[in-house]
């Protein structure tokens, strides 16, 4: 019996080998390894694919979450609501910044945050909600955005496991996950839906306030909870 690997990156590579090899050779020959033309091209393509105003590529999905929380000016002690079931990076970053993770149980059908339990977790110290779109399934963003708007909370979507997923907004429009909240974060870890050869991640936002410079840690201090 032939064993089938869950994530077979070698077979995947072999199918697209000529394109990958020639792209890697182009990078080697240009010697633009960091933030070069290939990254700029990818940034633009991803903006078009996601239908979002700004994509800011970064080192990995964990950094994307950290940079986003720092850019929003979240301060130690601020509470951030997130699902109790996710990859550790979501909560790790909240704790690393001295923020307090407040967990909401997940819906047993989707494994995403149960929006019906969200409002009970909000306190006067709550500053942000970090829903996680898991296994390609979208969190209940219509309900989450309505609650965030009511309580003036930031929404940072952890889209590391769902880039490319479609979501129907209440107005009937179809959008990509990661483009609904204030900021969306994703990971290009090799085994992800859209994996890279190495480590990679990106932040996206429709808010023109968050230019690349604004997303540099500590450079802006937004507040919604006023
Ligand atoms: C839900 C979720 N968030 C964040 C991350 C972190 O991404 P990275 O491994 O690129 O730092 C991952 C990666 O596994 C993830 O699954």
C-alpha cells in the first residue's frame, strides 16, 4: 500500500519545477533577496487577488500579527479577545506584547470563534478582537464586525490558514477573508494554503491610514475605544 503524505511539498514542487527554478534563478541573478522586485510584484498581485488596498509583506505570520497589534497602539494590560482553539502564534503574540488574551469558545461545526459568546467576553479593557479563520473556514465575520462596531473595537483577522477563502457580507457582496476587519494577517509557511519556499507572511488592510510606514512598530497609536 502506498503511503500518502498529508502535505507533499516535493510532489507539488515537481509539478511546477520549471517555473520555480527560473524564478529562483532570477532572484539569485538580481541579488535582490529582501524587498526586491519579486516581493514588490507579489505585493501588487496579492492586493489585486484579495481586492484590498494595501498588502505589506513581512517575515512570517507571527510577525504579521505582532506588527499589526503594535501598529494599532495596543498597550500592556489591554484585553484582546481570541478563540480558545487556534495555532499557538495567535495567543503567543498577544502574551508577548503584555496584552491579556481573553478566550471565546469555538463553534463546533466550524472550529472558529462562536460569535454568540463574544459579547459576554467584552470588558471596559477590551481593545481588539482577533478572529481566526481555521482550515479554510471563515469565522462569522458579519456577527463579529457588528459587535466590534457597537463596542468600538479593532478587528485583526488571523487568516494564516484561510487565504483565498470567500465570505458573503450581509450586503450580498463576496469578499476574501482577511479583508473584512481593520487588518488581516497571513502566513506563507510552506505547508499553508499559499506556501512559500522558506518563511513568509503578510498584513493587509483597506485603511489608507496604515501605510507601510505606519505599520512599522510603534509609529502610530490608533484608538477606537474612546
Ligand atoms: C492560525 C495561525 N496563526 C498564525 C500562524 C503563524 O504563522 P507563521 O508560522 O508564519 O509565523 C499560523 C501558522 O501556523 C497559524 O496557523
